[in-house]
C-alpha cells in the first residue's frame, strides 16, 4: 500500500525539530521582554506602596502541604491598618 504523503519520516522530523527550536527562541525572547518590564515595574510599585501608610512588605503565616506552616511574603496591596478596622454591617 502506497502512502499518500510525499514527505518521508526524516524530513518530517527535521521540520518539527526546526519548529521546536523556533518556539524555544520565541519563549526565551518573550521571557526576556517580560523580565525587563517586571524589573521596571516592581520598583515603581514599591515606591507607590511605600508612600502610603504602613509597611512595604506584607508577611503572613499560612499552612502549606501536609500541614507544614510557612511564611508568605509579598507587596502590601491594602492599607496598613486594615486589620485594625472593624467591619460593620
């Protein structure tokens, strides 16, 4: 039985290998672009958070895998005294 495709397995593997390499290059370039944006953005966010009342970094104890506690560290995204305010309603 004759195949309907004129491309043999070796040629097909070469094409797929080229596409994999092209995808790898695109992934690296996109990663570098996003890293450059992040490097510029994080200090701006840090300054904006720092100018408001409260600490720059927010830490919280959480429970992780198998009940093991860990400390989560992130930029503070709320006002520093939110925990002290009472919720009415």
